[in-house]
């Protein structure tokens, strides 16, 4: 296993990091889509 050399705390930190990382990606994509749609409809 990859987690064999990691402590439980390290695994928890990676879970939190992965969760917030995916949240930020979704927010960023949502903003890009909203701005793109707004610019498209404004023309």
C-alpha cells in the first residue's frame, strides 16, 4: 500500500487537501463558465 509509510494524521491531511483541492477546481471552472456565458450573452 502507498499509505504504509504514512501515519494516520498524514492520511487525514491528504484527504482534506484532496477535498478542498477538488472544491477549488469546481469553483474555478464554475467562474470561468459563468464569465464566458456572460461575455457571450453581452455581445
